[in-house]
């Protein structure tokens, strides 16, 4: 064996230490892709979200057609997009929190995708609840003058900053169920091993669609 004071080829002090591997970009890609997809989803589906809110707050049952006529009469076509800036602004921090916390819980708490997703969803309400409160107030009050910032100032003036967290408990429960079922279904149906890129993409699309539809059906009660 070599003498202790002699450097071996594997431990040569004059040789520069190798650089650490670069951080994984998987999470950042997920956040970026999720953010772009989320903005596209909001742009397409926001009118139905406005009609849902107005129908829920109506004193009498309204169909989608009746609700759409009411919105058109009160505010025109742009009434369907009242408050849309709020969910768009919330999309990036919401996705960052969701995927970042999901990754944290998966590595440090439990490898179970459903439980990690549920924990991530519950904590996501901390970031998303203020945006959701302002959005709903703008949707529900077509006569409310001003922008989202004006609505924010009005809520804080009337009830302090904690007024931005009205409905936090229900939203936390809803996010817990939604994310738990969504990530649980995706984790339960992983792509087949050795599948090509196209097959993997189609498989993820199908699993994601099934997760979204199932989660939406279950959590629709808490959204009303």
C-alpha cells in the first residue's frame, strides 16, 4: 500500500476538484410548462368561471344561458373577462408553489404521490387565496368600480389584510382533494417502461385528463 504522505492518483492534491453537477431543470420546466398551460386554460375557460360564480350567488336557480344573458346585459362581452388579470398574475406563483412543495413533500415526507399532492394543495391556498378573493369579488359585483388594485384596497380598508383570506379553509380542503386525486392518479398510471416519446406524451395527457376530470367532479361541491 502507498505511504500515507504520498498522494495516490485518485487523491492528487494538485488536481482540481470536479465541479458539482448542475441543478436539475425538471422542476423549472414543469413550472414553465404548467404556467403557459395555465394561462391558456384561463383565457379559454374564464367566461365559464364568471358564469359559475354568478349562478352560485344568484337567489334563484339560473341556467348557463340565463346567466350569460345577464352578464351580457350588465357589462357586455368584456363582462365575461372581468377580473381575469388576477388568476393570470396568480398562475406563476401558484404553479411554483404547487410543484415546488409537491417535490419537497415527495422527498422529505412521503413518496406517496397522492399524499404529497394533497399536502402541496393544502399549502397552495396560502398563496392563492388572496387572488381568489379579489377575483370572486370582481366577478360577483359588476357595478364595482376600479381595477383589481382598487378591489384590493377596498377589501383591506373594510376588513384588514385578513379579509383577503375569507374562505381559506374551504379552499384549502378543495385544493387538498383536487391535488391529492390529480397527482395520485398520475402517479398510479405511470408511462410504460421503454415507451417512445410520443407514446409517453399521449399517456401523460390521458392520465392528466383523467385526473383533472375526476378531481373536478369531486371538488365541485366545495367550490359552490
